[in-house]
C-alpha cells in the first residue's frame, strides 16, 4: 500500500518574531524541528508499511530549509519525500494550505492512505487534515488512537470522541489524523542517514501543479486573515506573600481585582 504522511517544520523555540503587517511568523534564521505530533503520524505509516508492505512518502510545504525534516523522515524509514515550495504559498492559512497540499498529492499520483498528526505546535488549528481530505474528495476521520486492521480495502480504526471510544470502518483511499502516543516514534537511524545522503527530495512549485493561478494560494488565497498577533509578555517579577490563609486569600483577591481578572 502507498501511504502519504504530511509533516511540517515548526519553530524549536517559543521566542519567535511576528510580522506586524501580515501577522505571520518570521521563520528565517530560527532553530526549527519536525512538528512533534507529526512524528506519531510518520511512525504510524512506518508500522503499517512493515505489516502490509508498500511505500511511505513524506510531504511538507515550506521554504527550502524544510528539506531538513524530510531528511529526518528518510532517517526514520520513509521511502520518498516531496517538498511543496514556492513564494506563492507564503502566508497561507489552513484552507489555502489544504488546497496547495491537495495539488501536491494529485501530482504524486495514486495513494491508499494519508496520515496527518493531530495538529501543529505553531498554529494549533487541527484543521488542515480535514480540509485536505475535502479537497481530495476522500473520507477522513480524526482523533485516531488505534489502527485495528486493514482488510478488503477498508481500514478499521478506534477514535477518541472525548467521552467515548468509537470504532469506524473507512474505505480506502482515505485520510486519518492520529493522536499522540498511538505509537512510540522511533529514533532516526545513523545507517539510514548514510544510505539516504544522496537520496532525492522532489521539489514541486506552483508551475508544477494543475492549478497554477496564484490567487488561490498564499495570502491571496486565504479567506481568513490574522488581524493581530503578539508575543505574550514575560515578567520575572515575583512577590512572596506571608500571613494567615485569610490574609493571603485577600491579597490574591485584591491583586486579581487590580489586574481586572475579576
């Protein structure tokens, strides 16, 4: 079976500057890593490959530096990697991102399963997976905690509905979004690093897609716009409060009242 895994490069720090004009993160020059939730998606794909055979393709959208997490995917066991990269994609919201990724998936050809992580640590929207499935016109299910089996072109999964666990049968091809800890992600292999040093990463730009109209991508193709983003204020100021329980409670009450929290 052919499995596609969507991964993303995210900042490895909480100290990230923001473009006040566009409201997007300024990612250049900062340390990055693979989105932690995507490690579980990649591990799920590799487990299914080991059980059912086939190939795993890791894909991401971003600048050229995003190749680093694709190289990490090779070191974990991915068979192929593709980078969707073009200035036209910059500043995309979740809808424009899902649309661009759908173009990439179509470019790659037939597949059986797409696996995404629960969400990203920079956006935290948890929407791209469902939107990608919608653009590809395939079924999708989120919050997958367990893969039960794959038989007769149907995948049976267990999903966490919050107050209950639900078992679902989904026809292939489909998209699933997996939860943290569905499997323990393996460490990158030094042997695979050596084997994949010269392995190609397919780079796909706007001109390679079926829809080449730039108005459908990036900021122009994003129906939602960030009105204002700002980093949280940090303060090292500390106050030690001593006294009886009633005195401490009164102090906290007055402090919160002064800050207009109550």
